C-alpha cells in the first residue's frame, strides 16, 4: 500500500512539472492525448468492463463538442454554462444509444451503435446549425478563476485535474459493486442474471457512463481547439479509439490510458506517414486480438502465470471441512451492528419487501429472520411445512418441433429436499431453466410462494429468492472467488448507483460491509484460503462449492442445484450432502437434479422422476425405486429387476 | 405517381448492389457465425482492383471483374486463416479483429491508389430505356442482371453441389459435419472467399454508379450490413430483400431529405431492428451450443 | 482383422477427470456395450475415440493401424462411423442430403447409389421421407437417419452414443433389430447406452462404467443377472 502511494506521489509530481520541459507543439500533443485518454477510459468501461460493444463513443465526443460550439457560437451562452448543458445532452444521447443494448448484443449492438455514430456525422455535415462540412468556430476561451485559459500550458492543468478525477472515479466504479456487476455481466450474463444483476439497467448504465466520459472529452476539446469539424468525430477516429483500447487492454482502465497516450504519441510521430500509421494500427489490433486479447495491460498477468509455481499447489488443494453451524445462521457475528449512519432510514421490517434493498436492509432481514427462526413454534412449523414454495402447473416446453417438457406438474413443499431424476434427455435441466427464468414455457404456469412468476426474468426471480447452480458450472471466470460471492451478496438494485456521484462514502462503507459478509460466508464454506484465487486455478470440487456458496450468498428461499455431484469423488459427495442438509436446516428449500442415485436416495425426502419430458413417478426413494415405470425408463425392462435380485 | 416509380426503380440498382454486399455478409455469418466488419473494406478493394484493370489495363469490364473477384477471394482466405483460432470461441474479439483488417485494407488502398477517388464511366454506352414512362438506365439493368445471376449461382452452389451441402452442414452442426469427414476450417475458408468474391462483385459493379475511393466502403458496407440484418441475418432470400429494401429506402430518403438521407435510413433501420431484431426472415446461424 | 483396441485411455476436461485409464477391445464384427449411469464417462470415451475431445493419454488402434494422432475428420476414412448422442442430423437439409453427406468422403455421382439403396432398404420410412427436411422428422426417425448417415460410408466399426435416448419401447426394439442385423453383417459395434436391456440384447459383452472407470465387465449373459449392475444404476 505504501509503495503504491509513494509511486502515485512520484507520478503526480512528475505530471505536475511536465509542462516545464515541453515546447508549445509538444504540450498541444499532450493536451490532445489526455482528451483521448478520457475517451478511451469511457470506452474501456463500456466495452472492456461491462462487455458492451460501443462503437458510438466518438459520437458522444462529437455531441458534446458540437453542443458547446453551437451553444456558445450560435446561442451566445458562456463557456461553462454551455459545457454543463452539453454534458446533459451527451448523457441523454448515451441513454438513447443504450436503448438498443436492452434488446440486443454483440454484432447487432455493434452495427446499431456504428449506425447511430454515422447518423450523427451525417447530420453535422449537413446541418446549417452545425456549420456543415466546414465546422464551427468561434468558441470562446474558457475562463477559470478570472484567468482566460488561452495558454495550452494552463489548459493542461485543467485537463490533468479533470482527468485525474475521472480516472479515479472510473477505478472506484470498477472496484466496487457496480464495477463487479459489470464484470460479472461481461463474463457470463446468464449467471449474472441468476444472482440478481439487473442486466438491462446495467447495460444502460454502462452506456450512460461511457457517454459522460465522452462528454467531458468533448467539452475539453471544444475549450482547447475552439473549433469543431466533422472529421474529428469520424469513423476513422472511432477505429483509432478502438485500437487504443484493444492494444492497451480493454479490461484495465490504466491499460486504456496507456493505449491512448501511446497511440496519440505514435500518431504524432508518424504524422508524415499517417496512412502507414493507420496500417500499423490495424495490423497490431489484429495481432493483439489473436495473440494477446487482454492487451498490453494483460501481459504482466500472463507472464506471471507462465512462471508461477503455485499452480500445482492449488491443483492439489483440499477443501477445508465444512462448518455446518455457520452457513445458515443469519446473524452476522462479525458485524453486530450496521454502520450507524445507515440505520435510521432503512431498518424497518417492511423494507424487506421494498424495491430498494440497501446494505443495511440485509441486517434488517437478518434480525427479522432471527426473530422468526427463534419464534417458530411447532404449530408455525407445521403451517410452514404445508406451504408450497414452488408450484409447476402443466408446463410444456417446445423448441422448434421438439417437445422437451410435456404437461409437467409438480409442487415442492417449503423446507423439503426434493430430488429430480430421470434418464438423459428427460427434460430436467429444461425444467430448472424455466423455473429460474432462463426459458419462457410454451404453456403452463410456475408459481413461487403463491406468486405467479412464469414471465419473470432471471434477476427478478433472484431478487424474489430463487437461486441456482448450473450443470456446467458458471462461475465468473475473470473474477476471484471472493468477487464471485460479492456479486451475489449485493442485493441492491441498480438504482442504488445514484450514491456513486453523490455519496461515494456510502458506496465505500457498503463495500466494506459486503466484504466482511463475504469473508464470513467463505469461512463458513471452508473457502477462505481460496478467496483471492481465480476459479480456473481451482480443482473442480472446490469450484462446485464456490458456486453453491455464491448461490447461497443471495440468501435465497429456494435453491436449485443442477447436478451438483457431477465430477466429485466419494468424499466430496459426502461433504456435499452435509452442506445440502445444513442449507435446508437454515430454512432453505432445496431441489436437486442428480444422476448419482446413491446421493439422491440418501439425501432427498421426495423424488420426482422425469422421462421423455413427463413425470412418470413421484414419491419417497423407496417407492420410486420399486416403481416399474422408473425401472423401465432406466434399465429398459422391469423384469430385469427381478432377474437381478 | 410516376415520381414514385422512378424513385423505386432508381433505388433498385443500388439496392441490388447492397443486396450483393448483404449476401456476402449473410453467407459468412450463417456458416461461421462471424460478423465481418472487414467486408466493407473488401468491397472497396474489389472496386479499386476492377477499376484499375478496366480503366488502366484496358481489360474488358467482365475480365476486370473476374480478376477483382480472384484478388478479394484471396484476401478473404487470409482473413479467415488469421482469425481461425478465435472461431467459435470469442465472437466479440473476432468482430474487433475484422475491424482491424478493415482498417488495414483501407490504409493499403490509400497507399496504392491514393486518397482521392476515380470516376468510372459506365461500360454500357446505350441510351436509357423508357418503360411505361419510367426512365431506366441500361447499366442499372446490367447490375440487376448480374446480381440476379450471382444469386442464382450461389443458390445452385449451396443446394446442388457437395461442397455447398458441406458448407450448409457445417453451419448447422459443425461437430456432426466433422464426424462425416468435412474439414470445417477449409469449408469456412471457402465461405469466406465466396463472401469476399461477392463483395468484389458489388464493388466492381458500383464503380460506374458511385465514385470509387477508399472511403466508399464505409457507406456501402453499413448499408449492405443493415440490409442483411433487416432481411434476417444468415438468410439468403432475406439478404436480397433487405438489400433491395435499403436501396429503395435510401432512394426515397435522398429524394426527400437530400444530404440527411443516411441519417433517415439509419433511424428507420434502428427502429425496425428494435421492433423485430431477428429481421423479416429470422436469424439463421451456426448452433453455438 | 479389424479389431478396435483401446489402451490406457484418459480424458480430462480442465481439472476434471472424466475417463481414467480404461482398456477394452471390440473384436471385429462383434458388438460391445458400455453402460452406466450418467456422468460415468461413457460419452466422453466415445468422443475421445472419435477425436472430438482431446485424449490426455492412451492408444487407439483399429485393425492394427494406430489411430492415436488421427484428427476427427479423418476417422470416417479409416472406417469409423459415428452416431452422436442426440442424433445431430442436419436439420435444414433433406433426409436424402443428410444421407449423402454421410458419404462425403466418396464421390457422390458414382459411389453413393448403392449405399443409399441399402440404407433405404434397412429403413423404409426414410425412403418415404427422403425429400423432407430432417428437422421435421420425429425423434425415432431422426435416430434412424443418424444411423443411416453413418452407414453411408460403409464403416467397419460403428460408434453409437445412446441411440435409445428419448425413444419409446417399440422404437427401441426396432433399433435393437437394426443393430443386430448390422452386427450379423460383420460391422463392429461399440454401443454406449444408459438402457441396459437394449445393450444386453445387442452386445455380447459389456463394460459397466462408474466415475470414469470400468467398474465391471463381462459377458452380457452374466451381467444381466448381476445385482451390482442394479446398484450402479439405482443406488440401492
């Protein structure tokens, strides 16, 4: 930490005194470089961190710069007033561009954002208001504390301060909950939705943030050059920006900065050979994409991995014994009270159901749950036991002529451990996908705790209390174990993000609280020593447990486990059974799809058997095993059973 | 009324060009799941090569086109081979890789042919025809004819030859295709080459209609792409319809909004895509499961 | 003698060991079954044999020829026909086109009419539907198509992955009959199945896999009465 601070101080001092050593042309280049660095950071946040293809970044730049130009040169506003209005306009543009992102991704998003950028260029080239193809000049010199910032040296300091704040804010976002959610969404949007990330709003937010950076860059550009013309905001510069971000490393903000500064300098150096420079940039992007997709910023990590010896140690790592007493206990022992300033407004039991769950609400729910778990008498328990937490009514699922599920109905009692079994292709995972919101059933209804949820999206179901694991393990690959859990622990809605610009202290405190909770959860699951490790470095059994811990982090009431024992050895299966029983003891209903019949028989009280998309049997393990239909589905012939006894 | 038909007819020949571009996009997408942002660059290179051989080497137009198609097909093979490690793995990165290639192609074109463009005279010197009061340039008919022929050939290739069937099979299930002995990489390369060839055809044909310059790829590529998406990405008839539709839409926009025509076309496209993202015929693509 | 010999086969998916050092042999013209619960490693074994997933260790030879380094697309040239789990027909192509693609490595004009006639004779329903799109066929018909497609290359050995999946008992009986006939024509069969009954009927010998290893093996006649097989499947 100390090393970092002193490094930061050295860099800060060097940057402060930089202009003294530079001639007028050089400082102009530096000023331009900082503007591109701002743009690159914004693009990196949208593309690298949140995974949204954003080819409209240069249009955000343009909207802001042109807005300042038009408002000052045409409408006579003062520079800073125009700047504020321009930022508003850019943010609005960002939200508009974000709308397509709600419905499409990848190449569609690419073409639409590119199209909108082209549309912008087309408009400014033609409109009289914007000066047509020649552009618009006459932007006044921005005044600051009584001085006109005419000098590019003075302007440098303005840019430096704005940039430092913007970069700092960007890094703050990346390291706290919004950034984590964005990275989760980038890594695996499906799994992110399943742990409660509101994917559509987050995508919109990513574009909004990118547009703010574009807006800042545009304002600074207008104040520096004091002339705007369509060429600056052309596709060519968009691709240059893209090259900066890819070469620098789109997932790292510092990488984006390095890419931006580096390419600006290279471009200036090669200004005589602009076309050769373009050729070189294009070629380097292609090479990077194939050989170094994480860019320059990713090289240290790759080198480290190449030479790391810790790999083999991790591969042989053993899971710590699972501590059953802690996992279901809803009292956060390490944090007896919530941070004081968060208590007042939110600690009301009814807030449990309110849409805006703040970190402190978690504590409220803890206390409430504590009260209810203590207060549950025999009668209340009986009543709870009779309630159906999950009801599937005549659900049918058809995919292009293939009927995966045909009129499946089942009801799971609260507090049960239910097993779902059946031969390959019987529709078990399809059923889970429908219950967790990934698929929409062709017909039929699903009700969770009495409420019909058939049309709800995965994140809505997560917020209602449904959690799941996946057959093929969907952990967030570029995030550590702790970060995986942190994403799920965070139960706040996207709207919570208003605290970022207006009350960052609240964000910081909330994060500290989340981290403490995460550590507690990891300790309960015996995962503490792997907290800072990437999932890919862990043995399979440990990854499975991480996925369960992550699912439980969201404090669900219903947990769906899809083949949790696949790939586990006998010991690990034992531990899995212990974990599942403890999870149920803490009040969570568990539904398990499994092929490991030994596990299913010993763990589940009730079993539903699916075959060819239909329920063919339901009952206790002993009943199901004796059922002729079941035996036929598995072994092929009921008479074989007799032959085998 | 006559103006209406005139506008429609005027839009059809450019629409046929867009349709060819869209066909190239769709073919590569349906076989490889790859959105090729370098396609526009390939169109542009095709246009330049054809123009060079036609105007400066004085070859007959058809021969010049054939040479252009050969050159761009080779470029297509190179792009596919370089990006092959990313196939079926990271689509976003492949997309960016093709953007990089597009930039390289544009730079190469500027270096070889300069940034200013060339006007290409129409290879057909007959007077325009008059059909029911609507004026139709002969070259427009040539463009429509060639585009139609190319489409017919493509469809014949896909449906009546072994390689064509293999290409379709790879798009539907690349593992099952491997199991029957198909070389998936090679099949993709051929798809890419054909897509590039179609791009060259479009580029070569458009010379006499528009201006040939390194910047031309942008607009053509975007509109062809939009046409492909509107018709349903991956669908052959969709690409044709989408391309023609964009051409006609463009023609109307140019008539009413002049310089703003691109803006209008884009807004219309965005709205249509938002309402029905899979396009008119729906998206057909590689199974990414 | 076109025996299939597999030695020391292991398959890893990252950190997970799906198949652990197994050995077995399919004598020429014989049928061998691999049964076991899901997740036991049966499908991984077959896919590793085909080269569709990388083998972390092991040797594979067919008729004495070492196939260990052969890429998946060349397996058909060595006489291996593959019927994947879940059929995997080409849904947008006609039944006839699907079958013709099975003979991709042969000349379509001259070398396909005979195999096609044979497949239509084996599966008359496919002849009736030769012009229909494969995606419109029922599950059972698609299964027949998948088998027919593999037969078009006149293989010496067929690898079948769960052909009974999702099929009704009657259709399973039909499949059993077809497989028995193929076996009688001298085509070797390696049949991976969850359905033990089908396997015992078609294959003379079986391996029972559990957790990536061969838990038991022997003649079908004996395994069919063995209570340990039931435990592997039903857990009790």
